[in-house]
């Protein structure tokens, strides 16, 4: 068991939480001793690409419960607006917010004007995120590729002053984009930076995916009736008598 545990640590395999039940094995005769023997051990790259969840199924007459690994492909519709902290690192972000806020003219009482201005700002920030802030991964890759090209040239000959200046600018840009990307995943994962100071973006990516699975509702129970269809779940969750059943962990 020690060797097996060391192998799991070496390969960085992850045991995702199980839904539906807590254990997968019991003594059939008395049924009072339980253990979770069966499980899936996944490479983190699976969790980066797929939204996987693990279910424990009824065991019938066996002493083992079947387990099912499946991907959640349901479309919950448009995502709610979220403020990205990494936006604050962009030099023109505050200016964009100020111009949008001051440029929105609304008549009415104070709360109504605040509601409309915030709604307009939300639309503006979404568009600004796509057009200005852009795709961090793509921008970072382009900057890293250019740095690599300058390094290859520097190995063959002495760079001119203008080329040295450009290489420094690209290197600074790559550093800035890298910090933005780490901050973005840090926010999504909601991990304390002081506890995980290795600045490993992949780690934050995995934790963000884990948090997303935890926050996902699979079904709700309303007055003894189980709802697992998207439309019924959306209606049932607003009812105070509805109880969450299949929450991903």
C-alpha cells in the first residue's frame, strides 16, 4: 500500500469526490461495516479538458457498488456576469469604466439610474474583455514565441539597440500576461495565495474545475419529487421547500 500511495503521488493522480453515496463496499451479512474501496484515479489533464463527475450506483446483492464516471454536458444557458480581478492590471481599465459610466445618461430615480448604469457597464465590460483584454493564453503564447525568436537571433549575432529594446519589451509583456493569467485562475480557484505560493497556474486551473463541479446542481427534491431536468431544476431551486440532492463535490 505504501508503494501504491507513492505511485499515486508521483503521477499526481486525483481522486474526485463521489456523488450519490459515501461508500462502495460493505459486509453483505450484517451491512454495518462500510468502506470506499472502488474509485477512479485521474490524471489532472482529464480534469482540465472535461467536466467529469463520479457516481456511486446501487449495489444490489453484491458487496461492491458499481461506480460510474461521466461528463456533464448539460447547457445551463448564459453564464452570470463576473468581475475579473485581472482586469485591474490593464492600464486602460479604469479609464474604460469611467468613460462608460459617465457616458451613460439615464433619467429617473436614483436606484433606477444605478440599475441601468450597472447593466450598461456589464455589457460594456464583456465587450471590452473580448476586444481589448483579449485571450490571455493566445497573447502569452505569441509573446513567448517572439522571445524565443529573439533568443535564437541573439545566439547567432549581436543584436542592434532597437532589437534589444524590442526583446525587453516583449519579455516585459510576457511577464505581465503571465501575472494576469495566474491572477485569473487564482480568483477562479478561490485558493489562498499564501498557502499555495508556487504560482502554479495548472494547480489553480484544477482547483477552479473542482470548485465548478462542487457548485453544480445535478438534481433537486421538491416535496418528495426528484427533478433532474434543467427547466424543472431552475424552477424548483427558487422554492424554499426544495432540497439539493446531487451536488457535485
